[in-house]
C-alpha cells in the first residue's frame, strides 16, 4: 500500500502515521503537510530516516503538488486529515477554514479522482451534526447535518462534496466522523493540553460559560484505528461515526485532570462563553462496530493518565510549541519555512 496522508504533522495525523507504520511496516506513507501553526515536522524526526516514509511540504489546495505527489509515489489510497481544526480560531476568522476545509478537501478528491485512486477516507467530525439536549439520543449517521460554527460549517460542506463525488462520479470516498480526541502531540490551544499547561504553571484554568457543555472523549489511537478500519473495510459512499463512549461535562473533565495532577480546584475560573457553543455531543457508533469491527480500547481514565504522562515526559515539546520556538528549530533543522 502506498498511502498518502495529509496533515500528518498535526495532532491526529502524527499519531496515525506512527500507528500505521508500526502496524503496517510494509506500507509506504507519504505525508503531505503545509506546516501551518498546527503542523510540526519535528514530530516525525524518528520516521524521516526510514525509506518507507516521505514528507512533502505542500498545500492540499494546490492541484499541482497534490497531483504530482500522487503520480510520483504511485499512491493507492488517501487519508485526508489536513484541516484548520480549532473552533475558536474559526470564530475569529472563518476564511482559512473555507479555503482549506472546503476548497482543499474538494481539490484532494478531484486530484484523487483524476488519478483513479480507489480508496479515499475523508476525516470529518461529530460537530457537523450540531448540538444535542442533555436527554437527546446520540448522533447517528442518519442525523441531519446542522453545523453551528464556521469550523463545523466548513467540515459539513466538505462532507457534502464527498457525498456529491460519490453520487456523481462513483468516487470511492468514505467519511469518518469522530468525537473529541485527546492524547500526545495535541496543540495546546485545545482543552486538555491547555489545562495541563496552565495547571502546571499554577495559572487560572478558563472554563467557558457554566462548564456544563458535554463532549464525548476518545483517546487518539482509538480514532486512528477507526480511520484505519474505514480505509481497509469501509463501504464507499458511507459515513461512519466514531466515539469513545466517554461523555463528560467540561467542568467534570477539568476537575478530574486537576485531581490526577494533584492540583487545587481553586485554579478553575469561569470565563465568557464561546459564541454558538454547542451544548452536547454524543456519538452512536453501532454502524462502525457492526460493519468495521470497531470498538474503543481506552477508558477515559486510562487515556487521560497516558496523555498526562506523555505531556509530563515531553515538557520540551510542549514548551517549544507553546513559545513558537519549534518554528525556529524546524527552520534550523530543515532550512525551510512555510
Ligand atoms: P491539527 O490542527 O492538529 O492538525 C492539522 C494539520 O493539517 C497540521 O499538520 C497542519 O499543518 C495541516 N494543514 C492545515 N492546513 C493545511 C493545508 N491547506 N494543506 C496541507 N496541510 C494543512 O488537527 P487535528 O486535531 O489533528 O485534526 C485532524 C483532522 O481530524 C481534521 O480534519 C479535524 O477536522 C478532524 N477531527 C479532529 C478531532 C479532534 O478532536 N482534534 C475530532 C474529530 C475530527
Ligand atoms: O468534537 C470534535 C471536535 O473537537 C473536532 O472536530 C475539533 O477539531 C476539535 O478542536 C474539538 O473541538 P472542541 O471545540 O470541542 O474542542 P476544544 O478543545 O476547543 O474545546 C472542548 C470543550 O472545552 C468545548 O466545549 C469548549 C471548552 N473550552 C475550550 C477551551 C479551549 C473551555 O471551556 N475552555 C477553553 O479554554
């Protein structure tokens, strides 16, 4: 298998590339990444020496780089992780979300279609379904898309393009929709690494609104397994939900994190809510269980301990990312910059 992964220098992409190169040492993995603020090529240093791994610095919106990469490496299959991924950034400025998440995703499908690629996984999110009340049943793949943020609107648009590419061109695309991931290499703008940094520094932990918003948390390796199963066994044209069966309110999560770190709850501070803040996400992933054999392996307790342990042991990674020093380091190391 010659697998093109986009966004492999981001959080989930990094974990996915490592897991796949461990599970499938015979696969060639080509990682195409623009190296935005969220992309860190240094994550991949141990793999860069291996002949089965290749890095291409490029934008998924650029038809030339995508087509030439597919041609040069004789790509068989594509997993598209590349995206602008942070909801708060999308509220500040939706434009890059439209460019990368919609135009970029469409460009990836178009280049892959022209090249006759037979397997394409488009990585989407549970946020495309909108929000749930506390007693609503979980989202299924039949739940109508009702995005509430510029981020989720851009992801939902790409999902519609994927659907259209299947219906119009019989393009072999599957969509994955997963809940909130956590684990190693997550950029510290997201809840868990942000709270870890702040708690460590003895700073206030900013909880939005009343802290009662609920997310379903999944350890990143479980999501990666879901993407792998979709790649290997998914039915073209279908979307698959993935979740961790771990619904928690934000305040409950932050309290557990503080407890595990041995820090005091007095660090918690309630701040102004995120506009359009979805109240609750919950995933019904019975289809993935039945058709793909998916089941999340990690409980939240296990996943959180592994994650906190990783951040504790990789404080330099976190510090470099937080301060932006990884950019200079990356320049020095590779002599290039986006
Ligand atoms: P991330 O922000 O950590 O990483 C995104 C990666 O994409 C970075 O390496 C970045 O450099 C790259 N990238 C961005 N724009 C690009 C472009 N135009 N061309 C090429 N590369 C580009 O994101 P993540 O949290 O790892 O999320 C990966 C995917 O999974 C996204 O599609 C996201 O919507 C989806 N997702 C994320 C979660 C989550 O909890 N993080 C949950 C469900 C789905
Ligand atoms: O559900 C899947 C989605 O999960 C992915 O599609 C997104 O790419 C990913 O960023 C994530 O989105 P969220 O908005 O749910 O994640 P975030 O970590 O930003 O926030 C999680 C919850 O915590 C959310 O309810 C907002 C809240 N929050 C977040 C931050 C950063 C706080 O209360 N305080 C904070 O400082």
